């Protein structure tokens, strides 16, 4: 996938499936639920000081890689 995808993470960010939809991509329901739960878990760990920022950044980077593997373009369904 050559397109760059920008996703916002954190407590005030829109749900990831909504952000993906705005970019013209889709996630199946199971992936969207799993990804949102993982993102929320990382945010909670950061907010409560359970992991340092460096580890939170690394976890979100891994999550972003997972997201790019799960998304499909709306054009793929034609």
C-alpha cells in the first residue's frame, strides 16, 4: 500500500473505524472492534502511568502496522 494513512490515537480522538472511513478505506467489524479495544488499552496504560511514553509510542506504531494490514479500499470491493 503506497498511500500514507494518518490516524489519531487517544481519548479525544474519533473512533478508528470512523477515521479510516473518512480516508476512503474500510475495516470489517471484528477488526474494527479489536483495533479500537487495543488502542483504548494503550491509551489507558499511558494515562495511568503504567507504561512510559516511549513504550506507548512503540505500541501505537505496531498497532498502526496492524491497521494497514487490515484495511481495504472501497475500490477493492467493486
